[in-house]
C-alpha cells in the first residue's frame, strides 16, 4: 500500500529541497515535481518527493484520518515513541524552568 502524507513547507533549500513539517516532525522532500511550491504551501509527500500541492483544509482532514490509525503514521514505532517521550520531557523541563 502506498500512502502520501501532507506536510507544510517551512523552508526551501537550493530551490529543489523543502524542509517540511509532518505531524510535528521535520523532514526533507524533493520538490522536483512541484516547481511552483513555496514556503507555507501544504504538499503531499510520498517516498521523499512532493507530489501534489494541496489546500490547508484537505491537509488537515488527511492528517486527522491518519491520526485515527497510528500504525499508518508509524506512531507505534519505537523511534517515534522515543521522539515523543523526549519532546514531552523537554516540554516539562521548560515548564519547570518558568
């Protein structure tokens, strides 16, 4: 099964690579197929390539569906669990520092 996941473009590096946010995780995606993509756009990413520009509402709806099936997003993987645990610990440390 193939799955394209929406992400928001945060930065474009070298004109062909985008730093994107997918469900709070920073990734890179090639923009070779999306020359019109710009910072702030939502794109569908599959196998490391942006394949389509989508609107924010469509991206949000897709992410909500993916969140209902965490195994699709890899949320049950040990790496994701560890990243989430670190993020939670960092947030708690910041709260205590304030």
